[in-house]
C-alpha cells in the first residue's frame, strides 16, 4: 500500500474452493484510499473470483474482507462494479442506466448530467444503448459505477472489448475520474502495459498453492510519476519482472 494512504480495503487470508478444488488460497493485501491497484496473472488463477468476493457477489469463502475495518457481508453502495461488457439495460435510456443503483427512473437526477459531462457524453441522457458505440457504452458504465459515490471501484477487464485507440482514451478517462472523485480502484487485467500505466501497485496472482490455487506471488509498487510515458524504460523493467513471475508460475509445456 502507498505510504501515508489511509487503509480502505483489507483482504485477509481469503480462500475459495469449488467442487473440492481450491481456487484461491490465503490471499492477503490492502488498498489505501485513492489508490489504483491492478490484479494480474495467468487465466484461471482466481482473479475474477476474488473480485466477486470483494464485491459481495460471492459470500462463500474463508477469510475476511473489510472496508474501513468493517467486515463486508454482501454488496455495498460504497463499492462500485464495472464489468468487461457495459451491461446496459437496452430498454432504459442512458440517463436511467446511469442512475439505476438509486432507482431505474432517476435519470433526471442532476448528478446524471454531471457524470455524463465528465465522461464526455453530455446531453445524451435520452439516448438508448443501441445508439452507442462500444467505447461510449463503456463510458456510460463508468458513469453508472460512480453514481452512488463509491469509495472503491472494482473493474473486471473493463476495456478489453474495445479497439486499441479507444482503450487508451478510456484508460486516461479512468485516471481522471478516480483522481477527481478520490476513488480507489482495483482493476483485473491481462494487459501488463495497462496495469503499469494505470496503477500505483500491481499484484501478481499465480497458481502456486494447493492444486494450483491462486496465491499472491508479488506486490510491486510502480514508482514512475504521473503523467506516465507508456514507453518509460522503468515500466518496461517492471513488466519484465512480472512476466518472469507469471512464467515461473506456469506449468512446463
């Protein structure tokens, strides 16, 4: 965790199994207020499973998840979730989608217009999702995630379904939004360059526990100042370190 950042989220020895197979084993870390942390690792090591547990969508696990020291027992308005797909409700306009966590017909709330302005979609409250591009739809999803004023955003590969140019724009948008709102973020991604560009820290989850269960293998601080140059040599060195860690965790071919 970053120095001097008050602790927001604590994940304590979280373990999870399915059908007799251990998926996560004693995963422990903390995230400070306003901190951006990426969770990387090979497919199948439990990244999305861990995110669902933190979101309160899966309560069948061992260990503890605390927000400001309070154990979490289910979904919370203090935790926003943004999925790989925008998951907008097609029968609701953009405004009502953004405000859905309050009530589906709260699209006229002044906060909706404010958030749509922040994500570059001012004036599109009455637009239907089918009229949006993929990048625009994901901007709506970001606005929806921020509508309840969460302390923590959980993002599960949120930019993987858009083209490379849109992806870089959405990455910069996420940085500006978390900074403006003081929101911490935990991002699952398979893109190490994305993790290095966005994050204060990168957590490597690797299948090194019992039966290949996901364990926290590394917690790497990214010291490069912002705004970052994607071609920064120091980021390339950290990328190589993480790739080595992933490679060491994979079984031999």
